């Protein structure tokens, strides 16, 4: 492809050339760019120039332009963008096709999850890109409806492996996508002096020098300003040369447009006023509505003066206002009464389109109106059904504003806040909750509000008074026979206990309230509350109840997630992994990415505690989804999991960026800090142990046991004690470790779950005195650690090392060899080297580490390769991982040479065991 721009834009050749170079590079991978600049600075012209070059270069060009008047219509901009591709919808998987067509109201199907819409859009674009590279041009992104923007953000994050360039334009200060990882924003500045003069001279060559100089000074390099002020000057209008030389360029343009609109006759003015408020592009609708206001405005000829003055453009039966500033100027010039009249006229004309009509009726309402509010609430329900959750939220808020009855208004606002929670919009939920908090609410609505105020971040508050308030509200709900709300509140209270312990009395209060709710003791919600609140003392009771549940939770994946949380909290990690995997499979199928991120993060820690280090797949995906869905705490939890796995594999940096990011989240979310910081200390301690630096390892791990330390976490002490014991032996801190072990054993009680049992048996053996160590090692090897290679290998390393120090050299070699082999196979290279050094001390030589092909793959590549090895197609893998099938193909193209294979069939031999079975499906 050539890098020479097609159309010439005065003063913009260099910027266009830079964009063209990025566009031409899309053959090697997708790119998402944004142009940001003030109104009129030339963003649209650059987009148009880029689109023309793309067409000449063989790209398929898809474009859409946001409009304030359409911003309340769900998926309006998306439909505009995808219209040329909709005939391809039949190629999509059923659920994606139904969701996409339903969002455009082309079928009556219900959209269970908006992510299916986003996946469908990604697949359509990727399918088109298989034939020719695609340019997605999005002008005025900040004016597009929110559901469209959310879909496009999802797509922008996943086009790295596609021949797709997504280029958008927006104003500064209101960027709908503000993270550089999704869109790279490029500032568009005004033209320099020579370029400004050239543009002005090209379009207004006969200006007198003083007038020319004044326009150049006032326009400040803004191309639209140069052109429009020249027109205003030539017609004798004002706005271009206001006596106040300090007026912003935007204000000057608005005054110039207002002056031009004032020249219109009544009929033409009615037409442009209605057009400024319309949310479509059908000139017939505008003329019909304008005729209601001005009888002479019903004919197309009546619009001619507006077209002549550049306030309206028409192509066939469609119209467009040339620039958003023109529309905003016309709207601002309308009096409140005139604006309501125009909306009312549009509502009458659009009666056959209920959603558009009700929005205009709402805008025409001078004050509270229950009939309109009820219509808006019904429209919000319909929007939610089509997957337009953002639109449903906005319409519910407007319905609340029009509600005469205070309690009805409060209920609608709380409903809007719940939709905000569903979308992950903490600030918006907080703002709506602030409106409601001072209202006189019925008990149930007050409980819903309280839950919302604290539900957004699991660690939002661990203050005892706040938690007790939640518990009291739960008790009231239980008395009112609302067990569902009671348990919702108690789960919220119990989560806070997990993240930072508020004290024994608060924990007992939560447990007591949970047992007062009229539900069976084995109800998964009850078990989750008990596990989160008091997992140490109640572990035997919880485990006994968990044993009654089948692995699939009786076909209820929602309950499986709660059972997995309960099992995880008590340390029954094997059962937690099973329940959480059941939930994860269902959450993938449902496209519920927020809950999927949480379940993956918890499962990754369950696997780490079992010594299953394929957990990097779960952790890496949880990190990406947590970031994408705005769940900072779960994303941080996953980040620490990734660092623990890398520490065990010897891929460690004391300034590990993921660990630093997680600790930053802990600082910004202090009520979630104990759990995150305890996990971070485990990562640091494990890394130091692998590097054979026991003294620093002991110091890092010891923090988890110090009550005054921010990293102290009573349950995670059980996960940490065995590594601390390991460090203590080599750092000559045995007595300190024994004292801590004694306290942990008392906390764990006489009948701990699987994880604590493994940790305690290991710690007792490692810290034992000379006379009892051998027996305790053998007991531990025959105990709970037996089925788990990592834990057994750690015992074998510790036992073999102890035997060597006792001069029982021959006996030491077998367990040390077994440990070395297990560590090597698991990719725990530093630990394998530790075992080998012990063996070398016995006189054994000649070992070389095995080459593990998996180490060459990223966690995501490993996940894709394993699914392909299990026989899944690219499209099936893409649906599981929320990527396009073409992206999966690109990944496999890079994976094959890394693994030394040439076909999917060979992946089975390379990645799977001799029995042909893969690890648990991700």
C-alpha cells in the first residue's frame, strides 16, 4: 500500500500521513486510535481523508456519526455502523445472532446478556476483515448512545489480531473511553499561521487586509472558525468580531450561527428548530412536526433558506445538520416553552415509534406526569430486554424525575441504581443513591439502597458499625419474610469480614443473623456467609454440608458459585475448584463477565493452594476481565495470583509490575487491603524461598501474622504457615515459627479442611525436633498431601534435606529425586534446582532440567492451545474466551512454531498427558 494520503487537507498533510501509516500497518494487527480536539479543529476532515485513502487502498470502510439528539436511542449509532454487514448476521452463532437482531428490535427475542451483542459485532467485523481490511470510522463518539459505545469499547480491546482499524473522534474533557490501553488518543491542534492564511485565502480571497487579519486572530487556527467567520464577515453578520477579544472560539461560532438563524423566516426557523431536537434523519418527520408549529413549514421548499445559509443539508429524503455546534446553538436559542412545543410535535408525528415518541413526550412535559413516567418505565423495561442496560438506566432516571409520588420516584431511582450496579458504574450508583438517601423510604427500599451503597466494592467498608447496620437490615428483612434480601445483605456483610476482619463480635453477629433466616442450614447462601465470616471455627460444619451437594450443585450453576466460595474460605480447595469450574462454565455461556472475573480469580487461588500452577490461565483471564468490567479488587486479586505462579517458576522481579499494581489497589481500597497485602506477602516470600534467600522470605511471610501489620489476615495465615516454616528452618528462626504454628493450630481447630491440614502437617514435620521429625515427615507424606504432587514434592524435598543433614545420605536420594522430577515437570525451576543442589551434596551428578514447551506460551496462548487440543473449533474457543474466531486462528498460527507442531492434532501429544486428558476445561 502507498503511504501517500489521498485528499489534500490544508495544513493537515503530516497528520493525515501519520494516520495513513498506522492504517497501512493494520495488515499486521488491529489498532484503535482516537482523535481528540476542540469543535471545528478538523477531526472530521481527518477522518474523512483517512476513509478516502482506505477505500482507495482496498479497505472496507464502515462509518457512523454520533448525534446528541440520538444519544438516548439504544444502539442507534451501532445500527448506522453495521447496516452494510447485517446481511451476514446469518453466519453468526445462534445466541449472538439473536442478541444482535434483538438489540435493533428486529426480533422479539430477549437479550440475556449485552456481551452477546458485543461478541456478535466483533465476529461480523472479523468476518468482513477476512475478505479485506476494515476501517471503522466513528465521528463524534462522545455523542453516541451509551450502549453503542460500550460495544465498541469491547471490540476495540479485541482487535489486536484482526485486520481492523478503529478510528474515532471526540471532544476533550468528555472522552467516553479514557484508558490508553483501549484507544490511543492523538491530539488535533489548530492550524499554524501559514496554513490558516492559506485556508482563509482559498475560501475568502477578497477580504480586506484589516478584516483578514482580525479573522485570523480570532479563529486561532480553527479551520471551521476561519471559514464560518469569513462567511459572517462577508454577510455583515456579527459574532466573528465581538468587542470582547477574549471570547472563546466556540462562543464566537455559536454567535455566528445564531445570527444566521435569526435571518430565517418563521417557517424555516421552525424546521431547523425541530431538526435540532429530532433523533432521526427523515426530513418528512421534521417537516410534519414543524407544520404543527408553523402551518407554512410543511413543504420541502420551506427548508430552502436554511439550506442556503448552511444550517441544513439534504440528500434525498434524509437531512443532516452540518456541524454539532449548529445544532447546539439552535437548541440553546429555544425558550423552554418553545422547546417543549417542538418535542410535543415530534411525539405526535412519531407515534408509530413508541420509544422515540415517549422520549419526546417526556421532554415535552413541563413538570411531574405519572402517565409519561409510567410509559418511560415500560420503555426502560423493553430496552433492558434488548440488552440496552445503559439506556434503560437513563430512561428510569427520567421516569423518576417525572414521578409525582415520592415513593414511586424513589423506587424508580433505586431500580436505576441497580442497573448501574449491573453495568459496573460506581460513580453513577453513588450519585443516584445520594438522591434517594434523604427520602422517606419503606424498609425494603431502604435495605435495597443500603446494599447498593456498599455492594460495589467487596471491601467498600469494614467498619464494625457499618457491618452491624447491614446485619440489622437483614434481620428486618427476615422478619418481613424476605429471605432473599436478607441473605443478599448478609453476603455483603460477610464479604467485608473476609477482606478486613472487624473483630470476633461482628463475625458472631453475622453468623447469628444468618442462622435466624428461615432457610435450611445447607442453603448455599448460608454456607457462603458462614464461610466468609467464620471459616476457622465453623469449618467442620460447612464441610459436612458441602459434602451433601453434587459437583454440579443440582444443575444450579448460580448456587455452585456460592458453594465454591464457601469451600474456598474453609480451605477445602479441591471441592472449591470443582464447584467454581461448574459456575465458570455457566457464566461463560451466559456472557456474565463480571461474575466470571470473580469466579476465575477465586479458582486461581484454589488451584495455587492445591499446587496446580496451570492456575495462571484462570488468573490471567480474571485479570483481563476484572480490568474490563471495572472490578479493581478482583483484578488485583488475579494479579497477585499471577505473580505467585511466576515466583514459583523462577520468573520473578522484586519490582514486579503486576504486584505493584495490586498493592496500589490495596492502598486505594484500604478496606480490602488485608487480604490483598497478605497475598502479596506470600508472593514475595515464595519468590525469596525459591531463590534460597530464607531470611528475607521469613520477613516477608511473617508480616501476615503480625496483628498490627496491614497485611495481617487470620485465614490466610493458614495458607502461609508452611512457607514460613520452610523459611524459618533455613533462617534459624525455628522458635518464632513454632510459636506462630501453635497459634495457627488453635485457630484451625481439631478438624480442619484439606488445605489447612496439608499446611499444618508440613509445618509440624519441618519444625519438629530431631527425635520426632522422621515420623512426622512420614505421617505427612501418607496424609492429606499425598494426592497433590506439589505438596508431596515439597515434603520430599524437606524430608530428603533433613535426611542428608542427619548423614542418612543413601536414604535422602530417593525423595530428593522425586521432588526434583515433580518440580521440573511443574515448571517450578528454582525449586527443582534446590532439590538438585541437595542431591549434588550427596554426590549425585548429571541432571539437566527438562525443556517444558508450555513455558514458551503466555497464559492465554496456553488456554487456547489446550482448548484446541481438546478438539474445539476456533469459533467455539472464541465464544468461550470472548474473542473472535479469527483472533483464535492468529494465536494458533503463532503457537504452532513455538511448540514445534504443524497441526491441531499434534497439540494433543505435546500438551496433554499420556491418557489424552487435558487439565480442567478453562
